[in-house]
């Protein structure tokens, strides 16, 4: 039996005075939820990026309407190094500096390995893993000289657990986990922390459009609560990792899951 969705958690100023940059923040997924939570947690400035121009503009309007904070926006394709550099430079110009980067950009799909073309594999790896690397690298070049900063990556339990038709996505998310751990060691001496959240399943409209009802039912059935996470429940964990409450944590992968095994 499915447990009821809990009441939305109000903000507690976890990010009071911070500046926050979120990638892939347009639409109704975890990225938008993270941007909204950052505003609700007291961020003084917010910058959102996405590859979809129309959705990005609508998301900015919605964030301002719901939180009162108007985010800066810029189109960014994380597979393009020039786009990444431009995003970081503009974010620094508009906000003064970047206290928190949330790497949310990722791409999935379903295909058994023997039928997968190189282009399909490469596209998922380039967006999900290489894109996270590019954003992390660019942000570190800004954060390390300041001696402070936090990066939160979006991983997935599929980086730990096997699932058919997910070789490319699982490999990418496992790579994000390894990238998180190794880059965190390199950044620690500069006072920069890097962690990741690893959701099992967060239900949103895009997932419903791209995933069969049969698969969604199976994924939800494996959850102890009998439901998928709300996107804001995952974003809540991101806020903890972005805040000073996790000051002694770096290189950690925090599972946001109620899976039975």
C-alpha cells in the first residue's frame, strides 16, 4: 500500500546569503525543485541554466512567482565546453561569486546493450558524466582560489544496482559517483566540498512521458513506501549537502531511497 506524500517542508534558511547555480533546472524535475528549495532556504541570488529556451523562461517566471526571487538565466549545453565556460563566467559576473553548484544535467534512455548504437551510448555518457565533469572543473577553477564552495552532484542508485536496458545510464551515474569521490579529495585542501545525492525514483511529468507505465509500476513497487519520491524530497537532501550542516562531509554519495533491497 502506498504511503501518503508528506507535507511540504518549509524553508529554514539553510542557504541564507548564498549564491546558487543549478543546471538543467527547467521543467518539473529535480533541477527545478532544487532551485525552488534554494530560494526558499534563503539564497540571496539564484542562477538557473538549461538547454531548452522556452522551458527555461517559464521556469524563471514560475520561480519568481512562487518564491519572490527572480533567477538569472542562461542557455547551456553541458556537452559544449564553451557553453560551460560562458555559464560560469556569467554566473560570477551576475552574482559576484558561486557558493553552490548543483549539477543536475543528465540524460537517460532504455535500450539493451546488444542493440545500442555508439551514438546512443556516447550521448548519455557525454551529458550525464562528461557534462558533470565539465561543470565541476569550471566551478573548481572559480571556487578553489576563494577557498570555499560546495558542489552537489545528482547521481542515482542505478550506479550501484543493476537494471536491464540501462547499461549506458548506469555506467554514467557510477562515473558521477567516482568523479564525486576523487574530485572531492583534490578540492578538500582548498576548502571546497563535493558530494552527491543518489535517488532511486523521483516521479515527475517528464519521467512519466519517457517511461512505460509497466516499468514505472515495477520501480515504485520496489519502494518501501509504495511510491516514488517527490522531486522536492530529493531536493531537500541536496539542500542539506549544500548547507553548512554537512560541513564535515565530502566525497560522499547520499542515497535518497526507500528501496527494499
